[in-house]
């Protein structure tokens, strides 16, 4: 692990342990509405590198607000695959945590439209945050001129993580990324021919959706891809059919045990040299760092072939739910998240980049420097698998169709389901 990250993580962990005793607790357990010195936070950062990131943030919170007990109500499952349901049950039962993690964009809009979040516009003014975040992010946090959450980070979802030794052994130059999906498929074939059984590591449903969204961006380009979410691009156009075809061809190169496999296990296949590539958001950077691999030597990254010049965006953003039992403590947490110190500690550990515009790129390791440059210079599009592009219902319908395709490979059925999902959720 990067030595600066190690030091930050160790300090954070010590502070967390000193101030909270044990961070983990079951949802709701230990939260006492009559004790103002508590904060119950809900995320899906429960294990591995994601937990290290959360601990770094909690460490800064403990320094900035000593005396507030941090109650960790998180629910495991990458991309919130289980957490969102558990959260919906709590919100439905009028038992909200004091703050919860959500994705900037359409997913956040779902909560806002359901009346579940408090307006934080005044909090932004009081804490001098109005100009601290980039416009492209603030746009995705705002509904009807009001802003309802505080972002902790920005992740990039169109990244290929590659094991350089595996590629080199198959005669592929890791420093020359394939120019497009067809060239990448040719390299995947080379890996297969050289004896690598699963050249492309894949995992559970949401990682399939993430791969499919990458292929959509590659085949449509950023403008037409973005139009899928606004209705200006039809789901019946040739580019979508080309994406379904490319996606099916990529599936010919994946591990057979992908079903139910969490992202970190899929990424681990690349770390261990069992696969050549994995398409994953840049939380994978933290996993490579933790495994002790060196960027540019043992592993490398490039934008998913066909998506160079595009930043597939998502951001985690924390909320103040209506009826939060510890409102002031939640505001303190949001203040930590938005502070320069909080963002630096968290993002160094998480692999993401700060959502603040006053980021100093040289404070970050090499991979994150590429992400900082890409976010500044490239065309930003919204991630489907991570709540930025489409409502939870819509992305769930697409995800179900994409997962079904992985087993039945019926391209026409997938195309039909994509059209139906659009009709059901965008128009109807
Ligand atoms: C994303 C989330 C990231 C990371 C990832 C894997 O949706 O925004 O912070 O946690 O899921 O769980």
C-alpha cells in the first residue's frame, strides 16, 4: 500500500477505536434518540478496501468532533446491492439512520421525490460549500434549485485493470491499450490461446451491468449514450444492437463462476494473475494498493477500449434524512465529509478523487492523478450501474435483462427488454 495511505489508515483506525470502541453494529442497534452525542451512519462499505476508506473518514470525524459516538449501520454488498433494500425498509418504517450513502444523480432524485431527504441548501451556505464542488457534480445533486446531500468523492467506472505479467506472457504490450472493442476482443483471444482460461474477470449482477454500460458508451459515444437517459437516443438504434453483440462476445472470455461473485473477488482474479483484465470502478485501485502491487509495473489501467476521452462518472453523497434522530451530529458528519481534510483522508484510501475543486493532484498516487486529469479534461457521462444515469427502478429492469442475457444469450430478447424498460420507466 502507498506509504501515505498506510499512515493515514493507521491513524484513522486508531482514532476510530479510541473514540467509538467498536465501529460495527447492527442496523439501528445502540442508537438512542435521547443521546445527542451519537451518529448512526448507513453505507455499504463493510469490508476490505471499502471499509478502510470509511474508517479513514470516521477517523477525521473523531478528530473534528470528539465525543460523538459513531454507530456503523452499514449493510454489505457492492454498489449497495443489499443496502438499498435494507435502507428502503428502514425509511418505510420511519426508522431512518442519521445519514446514509446514496449516489449522485437519478438515484438521489428518487429519494428527494419521495420526500425522504432534508433540504441542505442552507447548510451549503453556512459551511461555504456553494462554490466548493464542480458544476457537473452539483447539477446531479440539485433538484428544483435545492441541494440535498454532500458528496464525499468522485469515482470513475470506465477503467480496465490489467495484470501486466499475464498480458506480456501472451505477447500483448500492456503499455498499448487496444483502440476499440474489436481490438480488445482480439487481445482477449490471444490470452485464451495462451492458456488463460478466464481472460476477463467478471462478477455478480451489478458488475455485469457496469460492463454493459461501458460497452454502450464505447459503441454509442458519450453524446448518444447520454441521450439514452434523456430520451434523445432511441433504444432501438443500431449502436445499441452493436453493444449487445459486443457484450455477448466479451462474455465468451469471462470466468464461469461469475454469478454472485462480489467485485473484490473478481478484481482479485487479476491481482492473482488468473485473469488479464477486469472492468471495474476505481475503488479497485484501493484493492491493488492493499495487495501491494505497483501501478505501472505489476498492474496498469486504461479507459475501457472505445471510451478514451470519456469519464464515466459516479459519486457517493451523504444525506440528512427526514426524521433523523441526531440531526446536529449528522450535520457535523456532513461537515467532515465536505472538509478538505475529510476528503483527502477518504479519497487517498478509497481510490476515488475528491469532489472538491481545490484538490492538489500531486497529493495523490499515480492512478488517481490520471483520474483527476480525466475528470478535468474529458467528457463526463453518468454511470448506469451506480445510480447516476437512471432511477433505481429503471436500472433494476435493465440489470435484470442483462443478467438474464449472461445465461441465455438471447440478443433479441435483451434488445426487447431494453426497449420495454425505457417504456416502463422513462415514459410510463
Ligand atoms: C459504488 C460506490 C463505490 C464503491 C462501489 C463498490 O456504487 O459508489 O463507493 O463502494 O460501489 O461497492
